[in-house]
C-alpha cells in the first residue's frame, strides 16, 4: 500500500453482509459498486452514507466492455484496495492485472478446496469434517490467488447447507475486516503463492471456531 490515506472500493452482487462487516469495523470504504441494480449491498451502503454505482453486466455486450466500465467506476474513487465482497462475476485477465496486488476476495471454502459455486453443499457431499472461508489476492485463475488468511469451522453431523453456510458466514465477518486491515497497514507481503503477514494475530483464526464463549 502507499502512504496516502487508504481508500477502499467494495464490489458486491448481493445482500452485502460482508460489506456490512467491513463498514462496522470502521474501514475506509469510500465507494461501493454493484453489478446488480437490486443488490442489498447498495441499500446498506446508502444507510452508511457511502456512495455507490451500478454497473449492470446485463447492459454490456461483452465481458471486456463490462470490465472496462467497472474499472472506470472504480478508478473514479482512486482506491488503494479493491475488495470483492460477494461479487459474483468472473473478471477478465486485463482487469485482474490492472489491480494486481490490491484486489482481494473472500471465498466461502478452505481454498484450494471447493473453488467456484455451491461450496457448502459440495463440502457436505464430500464428507469433509472441516470447512471455512479464505481471503486471498485475486489472480487470473479463478479462486486460486495467494491466501492471506483462512478461518475454519467444524462440519457437524446434522448440518444442512444453510446451517453450515451460517457458521461459515459468521467467520467471514470476523476474518475479512481483519485481513483487509492487515493489507491497509502494509503488513502483507506476497512471495509467490505464499503470503507473509507481519504481526498478525493468527491464533485467533488458527483453531476450530466458533471458539468457546
Ligand atoms: C459470501 O459467503 C461470500 O464468501 C461469497 O458470497 C457470499 C456473499 O455474501 N462469495 C463468493 O462465493 C465468491 N465466489 P454477502 O453478500 O452477504 O457478503
């Protein structure tokens, strides 16, 4: 990150609960962009007096045209960090390269397991005992960028897709603000696929959660 005051632009497609966690943590979100006009994240931004833009993917003839409009909406707010929070469009290589090293995502699985969609159903079907979420830098290969942090939850015998999703989401709301803050504070160094975080309190995320009350 630069020495300038940090500025975050958040990209959403849906309800925006991770956006809410970032805002509640007091992170410097200066603008929100959604590809869906009805996204709940837009109303949430408004309630926090954060401005927003809709770049509706359906209005563009190609991914390239959409990505260009998206980049223009982002760049108008000069962010130091671009944060994907439930943003459900695949981004093209030129877009990803443009924000290399300052584009982060949260994914609802322990990557590299369960890239893509329906991660909770697939975790149940696979019979794994541990599941969770991952914050990572975005690279051109979908859901494969360097891992900044992960939170782990148990998979319980009577879990449904919904109960497991809720347990993971609770951890997303803890993990994402912490990891984004580490990035803003310049504590994160990338070395190939390995990420080193200076002074991060990893024990908080290094055990099965939810932790005892
Ligand atoms: C979150 O679970 C996030 O991890 C997931 O979408 C949900 C958005 O919820 N993201 C992806 O699946 C990205 N591939 P939210 O809109 O309430 O933050």
